[in-house]
């Protein structure tokens, strides 16, 4: 299976060749400055892959706030904060900030956040003890295209974030997050199963907004989470 970099490079070429970005985003590529190099410490990656940088989350946030490497970043009105304690109970990866999240400046601030809080309460987990982040770091349409350059940019940010956290437990929320982490794999086949992302254990279940759209998904999501957290 081709690696993520090959896939995203092909997607990026497709974007350059076919997408009228000014029409879709209200700006042109000419307005996007070249990315600035950032200082970081590199750690060995898997054979055949580029080294992954390990940087503090505070520095990563500064880089993201100043990032102009994709069209979502150019249209960003406000930075959507993410994070939590490094010594956390779990790392939750959402898909992308909603426009309401962007307005509030925090992830899972909308109705999906209310559903998320209910899930944490049922699990007897304090949200303040969780680390909450997202695949894409800027607000996106309800279902952003998966052939856009933000996949390549934000994938690197997420990998740096995970390597800094060294989490014992990661939970990916929804099929977009799954495809972002494992392009080409089948969410329905792998949902609820232990996998490995950046060398750390990760499980996937439904996103809270999926449960709002279809309440029938609450039961399988709850079953997934009970298994993940070892609740009988």
C-alpha cells in the first residue's frame, strides 16, 4: 500500500490541476506565503520515512496560529485551541473544528461537545483530564474534501503532537479521523479494534456528531468505549 506521503502528494497535484481555489475559498494560491522552517528536534521514524519532529505543544500551537500553508488556514478567522494535560487519561482525536468551535475558540464546543461530555460522564472521566485535539487544525466545511493540501500539512502537525505526548491511549472519533490516520483502510472493519498510530495504541469509534445524526450509533459507540476502557 502506498504510504501517506505518496497519497497526499498525488492529492496535492490533483488540487493544483483541477480545483478552482479562489471560487471555493475566496482567495488564490498567490496569497499563500511559503512555509517558514521551524526549529525542532527530530527522532527516528520507521524505515523509509522522514524523521518526525518532537516539539512542545505550546510551540506547535504558535506555529499553527501563524500557519498559512493551506487554504483553510488562509480563511481562518480565529485559532481553535486544543490540548489538555500531557499526563492525561486519554487523547481524543476529533476530525476538524466546526465553525462554531472556531467562534468559541475551542474544540467540541457545539452540540457534539455536549454529547461528548455525556459520554465522558458515563465513563466517569473528567474532561479536564483528557487531551483533545483534531486532525485538521482550522475550521472546515461539514465534510471537507479529502484531496486538499491541508491533509499533508495537518498530518505532520498531528504526528508531532502525538510524539510529544507519548500517549498510552488514543481514541479517534469518526470515519474522517480514521481515514486521515489510515488512508485506504475500512473504518467499519477496524472500528473498536486496537491499532497503532505513530507507534502508540489507538482505537476508533463513532464521532459524537454521528450519534446526534443517528441515535442508533450510541449503543455500538458505548460498547466500543466500554471495551477500550475495560468497563464491564
